[in-house]
C-alpha cells in the first residue's frame, strides 16, 4: 500500500503533496486543503498533528511568511518544501485561504475536551527526587524558544542547560509553576494545556481546553488550572493533578452577550482567579471560599463566580502586591482605571492613553512609597505612578515602544526593552531611585533584545536576543558586565522558579 502523507503542517506538522494542480487556471484552496492538509490539521481546520489553521491561531505568522513556509518548508520541523511541487498560484491561494474565517464558526465542547485528554504519568507515580543535580531547585529557569517550538530548562547558578524538549505550537501567556516549583504548566495558542514534571523531565498530562486560548493560571494552592479562551468564549477549570476537566464555563454577560477572555490571573491573597474580559464591561472573580459572599453565583462544587460591573471594558490588568487594587485598561482605549476589588468601585483614573502593557508592569519602593511602572506598546514611554494616591510620578522617555519590563527587589535597576520600531536592538537600564535611564545597551546591532529575567537573588539576569540565530545573554545585574552566552532558537520568555512562585515584585504575575 502506498503511504501518502498530508501537506500543510505549518510550523509543527508534516506534509508531502500528492500532486501539483499548477495546470488549473484558478486553484481551489478548499480542495487543496481537504486533499492535502485535513489529515494533519482537521477537516474543520481545528488542528491535529499540526496546529489549527484559523486566523486568530496564526496571528504570529504573517501571510507572507506562510507562503514561505509552504514553499520552502521549515527547519527543525517535519514541514518539507513544496516549491518544486506546487505552483506559485496554488501556494498563494492556500496561504490566503487559511487566513479567511470559516463560514461556520467552529465549536469546542466538553466532549472534545475530554476526548483530547492524555495522561502519561498519573500524579504521584513518578519519583520525588530530581533526576539531575543542582545547587538550588528554586533557581531554575524555563526558557521558551519560539523559533522551533522548544523549551529549555536551565540551572540558574551554573547557567547550564539541564534539558531541552519540544513544546506545543505558539506557547502564550507565560508558563506557570506549581507552588513548590516542581511542575510547570504551559498554554498554547491552539488551546493545549501541558503539565511537565521538572524533577523527572517528563510531560505528565495534556488536554486541549479550547481552539484559541489566551493563557492559563494556576491557583495559589496548586490544586487548579484555569484556561481562558478567545474561541470558544469560555473558561475551562481543570484539576491540576492530571488536567482532568472540572467545569467548562460559558462567558456570558447578564444581557446574554458573550465575550472573549483576554487573560486569567491568580490572586493568591484572595484565594481566587481574576478574569479579564474583552467584550463585556465586567470583572470576574472565581472563588473557592468556605462560605460564599453575597452576590456569588454557584458555579460547581465549592466554586463561586462573582461578577463585578466595571466602569469600562478592561482587558489588560495590573495588580497591587496585595491584590486589592486592579489597574485596568482596554487596548487602544483612552486611559487606565483603578478598581477596588473589595468595594467593587473605581477609585481613580490614570493617564494611560493608547496601549499601555499593564501585564508587564512592575513595582518597587521609592522614598517610602510604592510605585508602579508600565511600558507602552504604541509610544516610547514608561509611566510611573504613586500607588498610595495613584498620582503620576514620571513619564520616562525611551527610544521607542516597549513590551517587557523587569526588575528585582535586590536590584537598583529596572530594565525595559524597545521591542517595536527601528531601535528594537536596544534595551534601557533605569535607575529606580532617580527614574533616569543610566545605560542603553545594544547587545547585537540589528537584532531584537528583549525580556529580562533575574535569578532568584537578583544578582544575575538573562536577556534574549530574539532571533532564530539568537542566544541568551547573562549579565551581572549590578555592573552590567557580560558573563556568558548560550545559543538558542529565538528565545522569548524566561521564567525563574523562585521569582514566579514567590510573586517577586520585579516580574509580571
């Protein structure tokens, strides 16, 4: 029997065409897809061996890049080149078609979630001792390499790679750790939630919670995982042990309108999850208290959904260290708003016009007061506010719009990149006492420098050169002296176990 492998596993998949339709005057992309792509990516484009081929899922891949992937293949994946087998018109038609929305919006039911669930090792069945030796298990780093969809585990004391393993396509929202730092959970754009046992270097369980997922959060007690979806409009609550489904929650307003989920967060002091909604002016809090507060809606078991009417659409959040105050803004909106989660009232307006990246905000103590600093995606500026009265302290001009900002309680400096625009190879070092830029580094001219993460003590930091032929750069956090480099395939986020599990003030939560 002749074996025929399907075509378009863009980014992760595998493919070989059966024949070229170059003779056709007008290529039929639907026929091309169903002949060659559906076996990997699903008849309804929801994914399978390869990722989902829907517009929102492909947001990180530009249409011109999709053409190149089909024509030339993709290194370090099973995606071969089709330039000699498909005509240019066919390649172009197929690439254009996958960015068109399907006539019928796809759905993802509880049955689909349950059918996708895989457990490789049940919780508690693997050894409790690590299979490797390090000085400090809390000073490990997880590094996401988006160039070829892998994750590296690093020893944060010796800066050596312990392991490197493949990930799902397009991890998004940052990995999340269990409270003890043993397990790390990943969420992908395609809706996959993956649990990885760091001690044993094994994927223990996976489940697909949606079609297009924004991010996940792990409860402060380590018992639950919450996934927030763009498609379908839902939240999915999972048991953290084996990623078993607890509840699928439709995201609907009181008027029946549904909403995409922008992000989900863990609020440790509140024993809850907080949910940012894209299309409904509400803030949701999912609690598991011993007694439900007035206004809570029964959800499932001991869980309760508490709705809070927001003063505006708030789809990007920043929290104060005590998680009482929420700073929210809508991307592209006009200003930020401070929301008191206890009194459920807006307490201040912030001059944050445009597109502040609240999710990258950090805080520190300045002259006896706590301030927060937030980069902007659409302008060269870092805004600094006094968190006692929400007054503007400073607007620090940068060399262009930034995306990530980081510091550490033990560091005198805050770091912000210039991710967007012509100066993307620069990164600024800000003195947290004077609020002035004291150094601008250009580690690799022409290549994007982004996303700083400190070790647990704040003594050393890692910086990404965001390129397929990129690397991690580690520096002395005080002298800024380069200490070493490690080649990596487009390293993006780096996540230190201690900083993330202890909610270090200099890193995003």
